[in-house]
C-alpha cells in the first residue's frame, strides 16, 4: 500500500498496481470473464465474501480495480466503483440508495440526459424529482420534503458556468437527513474535491476529462464504504453496468496525466476568456476565472483552477452565432467535451434544443450563446479559429 502522504500527481501515477509475477512495469489488462479457485472450499469462501479475491469480471477485475483505487485516492475516498458510462454511474447511485416514494432535489442546470433519467425513468418507479436553481440556497431548502433522500448537482454548470456552494448544500442536505451527490465531471478531482467540502457521493463520466482523449465511454461512483463499496457495488454486481477491463486501462492511463491536462485546459481557457471579454463583437463571457463572474470568489475558494469550459454571447442573435461556428476550421462542431480537441457548440439549438423558448429564457440559454470546450491545441490557433467569425 502507498504512503498516505503522497501528493496528488504521484497517487495518479502509482496507486493501485500490484505487480504480477511477470514483474511488468505498465499496468496489465486482464481480459477474462471469470477466475478459477484452487478448491471447492476456496470457491465457497470467495462467493460468500469470507475471503477477498476475484470471482467474475462483472464485479471483480484486477484492471478495473486499479482504476477504482486510483480514482478513490484522487478524490480522497474510501471506495470507488467503475461503471460502463457516466449515466450508468448516476443510475447505479439511484438504484442503490433510493426506493419507490423517495424524492430527489436536483439542480436544473444538469446534463440533459440526467434530467431525463430522473424525470422519465425514475418517475416510472415512483421516485419524483424537483428541479431548482443551482445558486439559490433558499429554493433548495424550500424544495426539500420529508421523503427527500438526495440532492444532486453539477458545478460549474453547463454551459453558463454557475458555481454551487458545495459546503453550504452539504450542510443543508445533512440537516434534512439527505445525501449530497456531486457530478464532478467538469472539474475532476484535479481541480475540485467535493468530498472534502462535505459531499457524500461523487459521480463521474470517465468519458470526459478522466480519459481526456475522446477514446472511451465510462463512469464511476466515489464515496464511503457503506454507500458506495456496499450499496452501489451491489447494483453493479447484480444489474451489471460494469466497466470493461480495456476501458478501465484507458481511463487509468488517462488519470496519470489528469493534473497536467487540467492545468493546461484551464490556462488556455483563462486566456481565451480574457481575449473574448475585451473583444468588441462579444456581449458577455461566462468563465469562473474572470473577476466579472458573479461567483468568482466562491469558485476560487472551492476549486484550485477554473477548468476548460468557456461560454460567451456574441453581439446579435442566432445568425451571428451560427456564422462564427461555421467559420471555424479547426474546432470540432460537436457537443462533446473533455477531449484534447477543442469543441464548439450552439446550446440553444443542440444540447438545450428541447427546451421551450420560455425555459431557455429562464435558463439563460439565448440564441447568441456559444460554448467552447478548450482543448490542448496551441491557444493561438484556437483563438484565431474563433476570431475568424467575429
Ligand atoms: C457526459 C456527461 C454525463 C454522462 O456521461 P456518459 O459517459 O456520456 O454516460 C454526465 N454528466 C455530465 C456532466 C456529462 O458531461
């Protein structure tokens, strides 16, 4: 076992790998569905949980375990279970910790598919969700009912980069016997560690920055042994939304460069935000690193840097926004994020296109809004590509 005093960057590279008899330096991939036992008694002891060890790769695989131990170390958690996708992580939390009649209070500004999961699919099984404004503590409190079990949020929000006060919401959750679940996809543990701020559970889409190179779909749930190691693990074991060893290997290698990449994404995003803020064709820029961001101080206090997502409103409307997007040659026109490749998207007609005009207005998703997920290409090239259409 590694020394607990090791720094983040070291844990990201060294945690979890116990060399096999081959003495390999790189982490091995174990493409096997099952594991064999030395005797019938040994098999019985493993199945009953009396003896630890591998059983069947739906819930025990050594490569997946390296990824889980490494991510748990980075989030400062007792336990982590890997899942097939970010959505599988969120579903597994709900299946493990909720029952019919329970209630969720969720930020309205969450990944669109997560809202559909809560509203349509959990709703079918008698779990209702109330959606509230991320930054208004009073409305969170008003929305909590006697049967509320979970508070759920993402911070910074997508695409307007609003910041939730994680400590205050954790206190609110605990005062009402609820758990706070944070989707830490945008910051990753390299920039923000919600458990240290009082959150109970973290979910990840490993598809985004954890892999960071656009190669896999994956996810994870992080938290304590009781909630995650037992309850959420039980869902993975029984329902099977597991991560494959190949994807786990990609994701665990991604973690090795996570902190370097997040610093580089943040550095370029900060400079792009400053450039856009002074540009005469830009109406407003949304980036938590800017002093003009209404929650800049809060972001500074709970994040170590501000991340790779920059949104901005061009002067004009949809025509001007679409023209800027269509004049890029380098940036990828796609809604994905967390890749080495920079992406550009028009939220009002894509990720938030299903909202009514009224809902868009309430959520601040105007027709002149553009979101850029800043990748790792040279900043000058990214900037030139965006300025072509300005
Ligand atoms: C992409 C994303 C998800 C879902 O993850 P998948 O791996 O695509 O299932 C959840 N939350 C956030 C914030 C995301 O960006």
